C-alpha cells in the first residue's frame, strides 16, 4: 500500500512538471472590459458592469432594450417621465436619482454603489461622480451610426456584446427598410423640425442624428442651408424664407401646436401652413431620444412626410 501511494505521488509530481514545461498551466481569465465613449474617453472596467445608473432616457432605454433590467439600479427623473410606455413598467424598483439636466442627487448615486454611470452629455457633475471612484461614460451620439455604437458600448460594458449586436442588426435592417420605402414613395419633402417655439426657435441642423433621420425618412432639412450647428436657433424670418412643405412639431409640451404655428406673423405664407401639413403626431419621446426607439420615430417621421407609406415587414 505504501509503495502504491508513493508511486502515485511520483506520477502526480511528474505530471505537474510536464504540464508546467509545456506551458499548459491554466491562466487566469480576465473579465476586464473597455470602450471609448462619445467624449473620446476610454472607459476601463475591471469586470462587466452589474450595477448601472443611467442619467438620461435614451441611456435608460438602451439598458432596458438589452434586457439588463436586473443591472439598472438608478435613473434620472426624465427617464421616469419620457421613456416609451413599454419601458415604464420596467422602472419599478429603480431609484430616481433626480434631475440630470441640472444636478442629480450625487449622494443617492453613491449609495447605490454603481459600477458604471451613463450620462447623455458631458456635464460639470461628471467629474464629481468620477471623484467618488465611479466610472462615467458619455453617450451623446451625433449620428444614427453613433446611436448603434452606443448600444454596442453598453453591451460591451455589461459583458453581453452578443445581445447588443443582435439588437443593432435588427434596428439597422428596419432603418434600411424604412429608408427604401420612403425613397420609393416619391420626391424628397422639404422639412422643418421645431424643437422649441418662438421667441427662442430651436431646430435641428447638420451634425445632428435627427438631421440624418429626416434624410432617411425621405425629407430635406431646410435648415441645412441656413445653419451650421447641430441644434441651432433660427428666426421666424429664416423659416418663412425657407418655405418648408412640412413642419414637424417636437415642442408640444412647450406650447407648440398647429394653431399656434398658423397664428404666427408671416407664417401663413409657408407652404406647410397653407397645405395644413403641420404635424404633431411624431412622438418626441421616440424621435428626440437617441435610443433604440428612434427607429419607431423614424417610421412616424417617414409616414408624416409620405402619407400612406407602407414598409414591408414593419407594421404601420
């Protein structure tokens, strides 16, 4: 018995030596992830984020669309108000950490012990969150491709890039189908998108993802000829001179309405006003939030520009 025991020990020792010599010893598997956010910063996480705070409806939507409800521990007040309705039911149990436009509740964020905070733009409070030892990623896309990249980044951060790739492939296929149908529906329609009514008349311009959506929906953004920034302020005189065929209102919550537009001095001369094509049916929660639901916003926009539009494979 002793001999057999000693022999077994020798064999075991020999195997260890041979495996070590062949480099076959197991190596530790790294779970670290990294990606570059929209501000150009490289975000490095020691492990996939399992506790996420999202400071913006689009960021919250991306997390939920990827099936990461279990990882969402906090969100800003706007997420509880402006998310598409199908996601609002999933917000039960998620901590409201306040207004991300001004200053969220940093103490509430800290108490949630997040492994990642997502923000919709670079803000002064970002540095305060990072000072707490919490990584912050800015998701502020300027293009449709940027929206898809942000979805992939959240997938990478959460350790589920496969689910993100599937979602992006689905969304891109739907965008392609909508754009093809809009192009086949007829000539491009000159379009003005109103984000805020006068006296501070804000709209979308070149370098914004909504500007790209207008083109994909079969439109031409009239502001591209009079502005160079993504979200410019324009004058009523400039809009009147541009003479859009369709006006898309995204400021219903700020008093924007067909009646108000028609009553503005000089606007009765605009083709869109004369033809009664002042549209308030395009949901701002879909079009103006750069998350997965922006594809639904694109469909509503395309239908507004081309009434009666039908997209094969996508329900109206």
